[in-house]
C-alpha cells in the first residue's frame, strides 16, 4: 500500500488539493516501479503459459502500464482511467490498474474513487468477453473483480479517513500545547505583576518614611546631635533597605520565572502594629483602634488589609504632612473593616506620587473578594475597605 498523502496546507483544502505533489522520495518511487515491474513480468509469464500471450497487444500494454507508474503518484485518477481502457485489451494492466485505484481511493473523494474502481473492474470484465480466463467461469470472474475493487476502494477510503483523523488530532494537540504555553506565559506575567505591586507598596512606604526623616533633618537643624545622628542612621538604614527592595523589584520584572520576592515573608494583619510604630517614629501622629477578633483572618484578606493601611499611611505622609491619621480595624460579622482617615491640609506634598496607588489597591481588594471606597468629605480623606473574613 502506498501512502502518498501530503500534509494539509494552510488553506485547508480537500484531499484532492492536498495530493498535487508526490510524497514519495526518489528511492521510494524506484521501489514502486521495481515491484510493479516484477508483477508485470509474472503476469506476462502466466499469460504466455496459458497460451494467450499476444505480442502485438500485451507488450505495448505492459510498457505503457509501467511507464504510467510515475504519473500515477501525481495523477492517480487519470492513470486509473487509462489503465481501465488498457485492461479491455490486455491482462498486463492488472498489476498497475488496481494500484492506481487504491491511490485514487486514498487521495480523492469517495464518489470519485468509487467511479474509478467501477471503471477499472468493468475493463477487466469486458476483456473476459473476448479473452476468457481458462479454469474460471464468467460469473466468478465478475465476483472476483467486484470484490477486489470494492476492497481496494474501501481500504483507500479507510486510510484517507484515518490520515485525516490523525492530522486533526495532531493539529488539536499542537493548538492545545500552544494554548497551554500562552496560559503559562499569562500566569507568569500575572504573578510578576502581583509581585511588582507588592514590592511597589513596600518601596513606596519605605521611601515615604525616608522623606519624613529627611524633612525633619531639614527643618530641625538645631536638634541635639544625638537626635540628628539617630535620624541620619535611620535614613541610612532605610536607603539600604530601599535599595534591596528595588533590586528585588527589578529581578522580578526581568526574570521570566515567577519569584517569591526574595523569600520575603508575606505580611499579616498583626504586622499593622509595626507599620504604625514606624510612622510614629517618623513623627506622624497615628491613632490605631483595633477590635479583638481572635484568630488571624485568611492570608489574602490579611495581606489586603495590611496593604490598605500601608497605602493610607504612605499617602498621609506624602500629601498631608503633619496631619494626624486614624486607623481602624474592626470585625463586623463575617466582614473585616479597614478605615484610614486623615484631614486634608493646605501644605504642599512632600513628594509626587504616580497616581496609581489607590487604583492598584482597589484591584488588590477586589481580588480578595472585598470592596474599597475612597474620597474626601467634610475636610477628611477616608479610605474604607470591606473584606470577607473567609476567603
């Protein structure tokens, strides 16, 4: 059996369009010609042994059939029709004719292959009328021809269906692999954005503290030397920590493999006390009101609440320097309420922000299943988050 089906092109053509070019290499074509040539010799020898060999008809028919083998690879229907006509006058078309029928069945639509098979069978049956086969009746010859060509057409149709199925499954597997790669890339990009957002919050908080300490050094040059040395040490340590955090941000953004923020532990709700202490050390008047709720809330909720307080304190130091800040953490049933209030002041901001902190904070709270509102009312800027206790 010859499998000369070529892969389906990008235009998705039919089997006829897919088989315009041969898939057999030169050595394969030479092998096919050799095998069919041997079969032709055996057919000629059998015809000669039966006493029915006719040189004027059989020799040209055999040569023509063998010469049509290379064309059969490209045009099986044309070759099958020509050999069906040759089969009417000579039995030497028998080896190549059914092979062409099989090729047509493998590479053409079923109605075309069925018509080609019927035509070739008719040619062999017609030859029996004037060159009968000794030892076999006409009825059995007809049954043999019909059964043989029906098997060839059915075999070729099955092979074509199988080839199309394998090609379809291969395409689906390739598409699934490509889609999986795309999903992995999107997941990596999402994780990198999440890590970058985490580090952005930490870095912004750290730099706002440094700005507060630097402002104290600038406006209190008459402070005692020990206080100035302490503030300078805090600034120095804060710069080092900020540089380390900045390196982590750059590493996360450069690396295609999601990082874990350099092994930095994820914040908990209890770490809010450290945030408040750092702000108080920087001279910010922070009031913290925390209700008792027992167990720590789930990780995503605790991290979101921590970031709300962190962003609120950072914005207060940046946009309302010297103003008191009130932080409230309370549990209301199955909800965790986080409120950060700060009065609006006319003082210029200590630094200009990117304007995306509250936007990113809203997205973070929404990912945790909560809601976030912020805005100014009656001279007080309020950030209020409501998070589900169970996430």
